[in-house]
């Protein structure tokens, strides 16, 4: 029997993109999906076959040049999240009270989705594009390993944010427990877009969690080809958020100028290519590339290791050289290195010579290649979007 699924996500590429293949699969099976998201993702949601609900949500302007992502640094983002939730939740509630879903599938970091399911009295399904958390394991533990100040529960900025979140939840007539530091406890069903092999403390997770691994769906069908198909291709990208690093991109140009590598370099929407100096003939520089299409051809990926990029490079078996920009990315990079899938570099150590030697080393490392093959097999065994749709159908009965 056809079901109606409400999808609610933070309006960010690393959160929306992993969900789109699941939406495509549900629609293909005859289910109806209504996706609540901000304007930047309207086209992608429609292409996936979902009905669009414009929430007006957006990501805030984020700090671009900080040494540590402390609560003080992230205060503007917290303020934005409070304003966004206050505006978005009434839109979601009004729409879905008229057109009730059978379940709300929500991004784990998007509180409005969890609140909506509670308000409607319908099952909630958590969508996790990052490491899953449970009663025994928290991402806070991983993040604070690199940066002890990132999640200090006694920090007055963080305490104030959680108090105001609780006040807002009370105003909406839903629950919020500040003890979870802005997260929610596991849902009855949690769909994790990671392979179980990559998950930290995987042995602590029970059958509420389904480790699907990544899927790319229609995004993988975009046509793109390197200008020199006979040369090894290096893809360089710092993702879609913390990419305002012109000095990093200039160092990349110095490192790989006129070498054997063909380079596709994504610089984001803020950095001006004119500020990077002369662009060598072996470089193609754009504000963005169709990432899955580029990774199909790549031999190495110089990446920030956001989890979406990490999963996509593992999906295509491309070794990552990690240059994380924030604590969560650093946790991903450490896991990559721990599993022998690539290598992590620290921002303060980067030079043209180090970049060049590390990319060459990682791309030619047979041990890394063998580990990537094993990880790809693990990803395939997770079942991806098809397994996610199976889980949702079984969950609703």
C-alpha cells in the first residue's frame, strides 16, 4: 500500500544529498514524498520526484578563518538556528496537519522534524548522514578528542542556547531535553548513510539502526569528463561550507602546476578565481563540479572529509587525502586514516611539497587500494537506498 512520507532536512548539501537516492527509490515504488527544505534545494528535490514544501530555511554565514570552532565562534550559527526553527516549524505544522504523513523522516540535526512527528503523533525516522549516536556512544566524544572546547556543556553560550531551545519547544507544545545538547535520542528507526564498517563503536548499535551505506542516485548520472583522459585525475574540493581558503588553493596550484596530474579544483562560491594567480593548463577551476561524476574518473581526492564527500569517495574507491576544516571533519579524517583508506594532513603543516608528495604516495599505495576495495564491498552489502526503502516499508507495515 502506498504511503506518504514527510522528509525534513537542514538546508545543507551534506545533509540533503545523501537522502535524495532514498527519495528516488520511494517514489519509484509508488510512495508519495513531501520534502520540506529551503530554496537552494528546490530543484534537486523536484528532480528526485518529491513534492516540494518550501520552508524558507537557509544556512547562516559561517566563520571563515578561525583556529577553533568554540561555542563563542559558533554563536551566530546558534542564533540563526533558533530564528530558523521559529520560522520553519509553523510552516511544517500547518502543511502536514492538512496533508498528514504516515511517518516523518528527518535529518538528525534538524530539530523541527523530530518536533513535527511528535506534534502530529506519527512515527519518526531519523536520517543520519554522519556517525550515528546512541546511549553508549556520542559524536561529542569524538569531536572533543581533537578539540576539547568544541562541546563544553558548561560553556555559558551553549547553556543559553539550550535553555532557549527548551523555551521554544515549550512554546510549540513539544518536548526537548537539553541533556542531549541539541540532538535527540535514537528514533524507533534510524537510517544511517554509512557502512557499518566505517561507524565508530559499531558493536554498540542495535536493530533500531540500519547502516545503509551511501548511494548517489541520479547525481551519479551527470556527464563530466576530464580534459586529458589519459592523465591521472586529482580532484580538489573543500566542500560547500568552509571553503573560503584562497591561500590553500594557491598552494595546490603551486604543488601540481604543470605536473603529471590533471586537476579538477572546486573553489566554492566566495573565492574569486582571479585571486589565485595564473591558472596552469593542467588545472580546471570552477566554483563547483558534479562531484560523483568527477570521482568516477579520479585517482585521488584532496578533500575536507565532510561525511558526504567521504562516503562518495569511498563509494567510488578513490583514496582521500584529508585536509579537515572543522572538528567533525577531523573525526572523519581520523577514521579514514585508522582504517587505512587514506591519509590525514593538518592545516598548519601544509606546504606545496607536502601536498605533492602525499598525493603521490597515497595514490600509489597498494595497501590503501586493497582497503578501499574491501570498503566498497562493505558499502555494497549495506544495500543503499533500496535497503532504506525496504526498512521504511517494513517499519510502517
